[in-house]
C-alpha cells in the first residue's frame, strides 16, 4: 500500500509547477531563437541558390526531417515500463504540476 500524505502531494505539485514553469518559459525562448536561426539559414540557402553558388535538394532535405520524426516516435513506443499502473500513480502529482507550470511558463514566455 502506498502511503502518501496531502503535504507531500502539495509539495510535489508545487515543485513540479515551478520547474515546469521555468522549463516552459525557457523552451519558448529557445524555440524562438531556433526558429529564427533556421529561417535565417533557409533564407541564406535560397540566396546562395539564386546566385548559383549553391545547389540545394529541397525534397531530400525535407524527407530527412520526416524520416527522423518517424524513427523517434517508433523508438519511444518500443520501451514499455514493467509496472505501468504503479509508475503512473507515482508521478501524477509532479507531472500534473509540471504540466500546468509548463503551459503557464510557455504562454508567458
């Protein structure tokens, strides 16, 4: 039997929310920087291609991204934990707080 008190649940929920908020805020900032750099790189590729300095195979470039995301999702579903129910029950307070904090931090970021 699992013995968890309300104080421990509140502590886990609060700490998960704070950590999630910080990570969500940071993730949005990092995503903006990465999107800017990728856009800048693609614009540079287009410019160099228009000047006949560089040749870019756009179909091959985009197919690599689609294949990478498919491989990542296949790898994620291959590993199943032994006791799914117990693992799920033990992470509910932290993950609930983390999720709420992440969305709040991502929205404010």
